[in-house]
């Protein structure tokens, strides 16, 4: 006799689906509201209309104000540094590099390359190094793009400077580009779809209250003020930048025309470590700024939904329920396999009903298949299509490293040590 189906347990088991469903519907609506002004009836590429006036390409080039592309590097091997400099060749005259106290010959190779470079005496990690580099830039530079050394700007220099000119004219504090994962193996397909959901839907839905990524455009004075208040921790440094800017009254928008290609995590172990670090950073930054976020709910629905409801309530407070739901799904899946094999090793209870895993798989997969064409650029759809039936396992599995990241934060506060060492801070607690 099969166990009784319990609606409460069913809701708990599929809580992740219901949260994602509601979030997708809200963001699709918000994105639609913000992008009605695109040309020829197509959605606009930016999260808000950029009303900057009419300029010819010549006028835009003439009035483009000085800018810099800045990056922090440390102990970069020769081939990787050469590849980075080759990728940045069209922007080389605007590139500024800070050597974050390398212990190898990185500084010498930077000098030999002829690129603008600054030597850091102490290892500050990315936020501290970028702060020092931005302070050392010529006073005439008004805009700064912060990048990482493993990226490639897919836009031509002409396209890039047109986008940058519009950013400068907008007066916004920051702009977030679209991040694309370089096609390299099966794991990159999952990460690419995840990034499409995060950028072309997640950030684009937020209007002028969007959030930055590790690669972003900034108005120089806004970035300097944010870095002056920044904890300078490498954990969630981009989220901390965004929150500091928004709390101060600055605006951040998403621009899908600016496309940055980066390397995804090549192995499951690297991906797990990255997500542990992301989750540690999320709870760290949120614990430091939650009072300011609550005090700024008057900014409107978008700010309140993204930074209080979605991040604070659905992301952090409800995480224990997500973990309980994952446990039920695992028990349900194991019981289904047990019954299919006729082993009868797992008892049939309301917590091991086979219906839970079946319902979760069907609903979540249908949701991803329905959303994929709406969030994935045409050139990437064939790349992510084969993994759609399996994306549920990737998506739900994110609960595990998130749990470890949150446990790291609590254990570090209570006992002074982590339960798991991620790759962001390999030395120290």
C-alpha cells in the first residue's frame, strides 16, 4: 500500500519550484514593462530607456569623455597573461593593470608588455587593489570599467565606445553588462543557461535598481565613494558595490548590448567551491547592510522585492525550508528507485512518496523549457538545449553549496573557522 499523499509535505518538497515560478513571473512582467520602447517592436536591450538625445556617431565619438578599463592581477602565468593582453588588444590604450603584489615575474612581464601598470606592494585582493588603482588614474578619467583577467569583450571598440558614451550621458552610477560563459564542455551549458536567467531576466527586470557583476561600468566618482565604504572583502564584492551605490541614491541599469565572455568553472569541485564562496559573500554582505536595505524600502517595489523579499526572505530566511524540501526530494527519489527495483529497503511514508520527485521534475523542467527561449539569445539556444531535461538537478543542487556557504559564515563567527575552505581565500580562516 502506497503512503498517503500529504499536501503540506508536497509543498515543502517543491518549495524551490514555487519560489522560482513566482520569481520568474514577476521578473517577466517587470522586464516587459521596462523594455517596451525597443526599435521595430523588439525588446530594448537595456533595463530602462536611455533618453540621452540624438547624436551622430561622429558627435558621440567627439563627446566621449576619458575612460579606463581596470583589472587586478596576481601571479598570472605567461600564457594566461599573453592571452588576456591579446584579447584586450583593441582596448589596450585604455587598459590599466595593477599587479597585486605578485610573488613571481608577473610585474616584470607587465612592464615588458608596455601596458599601463601599477605595482601593488601588499596583496589587497580585488576590491582593495581596484581601489588603489582607481585612485592612481589620471584625474581626467571619468568612467571606469572593472574587469577580470579571464574575460574577453565581445564588442568591437566602436560598439563599446558607443555604449560607454550612452552610459556617460545617462549620469547613472553603474551599468551591468551581459556575462556569457565560454562554450567548453557540458558543465558550461548549465552555467550558460544559469547566467542567461540571471542577467537577461534577473538583472534586466530591475530597471534602474539593478545589481552589478564582477565586470561592470562605473562613474568614477560613484565607484570611489562606494570603495571608500566597502569592506574590501573579495566575497560578494560586486554585490556590496551595488548595495552601497543604491543605498546612496545612485542608479544602476543593465545593458545587454555590452557582452563579456568569461570562463566557467571547468569541474564540479571548482563550481561547488565558487558557489560556497558566493553564498558566504551573500550572507556576509546582507548581514552588514540589512538595516540600511529595510530603511530604503521607500525606493519602490523593485528595490523592496529584489533586496528585501527575494534576497532576504526567499533567499536567506527560507533557506532551511529549501534544505528540508531537498531532503524530501532525495528520499522520494530513493524510494522510487527502491520500489522500481523491488528491494523494499526504504519504508513508504508520507515523506518518501514517489509523487514528490515526479511532480517536481515535471513542473521544474516545463518551467525551464518555457522560459529558455525568452531569456537565451538565439546564438546560445542550441548550446543549452541538450541540458534542459537535466537542469532541474543542477538548479536544485545549488542548495547544497549555498548551505555550506551559510554554515561557513556562522561557524566563522561562532568558532573562528570555516567548515569548508573555498578558493576565494585559501590562506587564513
